[in-house]
C-alpha cells in the first residue's frame, strides 16, 4: 500500500525549480510550478537523461539532451523524441515538508 514520505522541504525548491531525490528507495523528480509541487519519474523516456538538469517552460519539463518535453502535471509526453510518458506521483505539502506518495 502506498504511503506519503518526506521528500524535501519547500525551501529546497524555488519556483521554476526541479530536484531529483530518493524517496523510500525510489528516485523522483520534484517540480515547483509557482508554489504548486508535482513529482514524476526522474528520467527522460528517450535516453534516460536526468530531468533535474533540464528546465521548466510553462507547465512542461524540457529534457536537457534532446529537448523532449513532458507535461509536469500529467507526465504525458508532449514532444519528440520521447517515446513514453513519465510516471507521476501524488504530492502533498505538510507544514514545510514536501511529501510524495510511494
């Protein structure tokens, strides 16, 4: 059964920022979209580049290698050369803690 685990603090992630962390043995990317937090699998589905090395444009994360794009809210692949969607995780903020359901 999935449970929420502390992944980071809200002070660890500026608006427009991305970090990759390990949560309960699973690596996840956490995004700050203007104070709203989201989490996905951390690697591009094209060549497994670390999405934390990419950047956010509107509501998409752009892969740093070949510029594949993914919707941060849904994980959906929105631009080539990605060949699959990202896994998304539920996120909640408790006090200053960003928690991810794993």
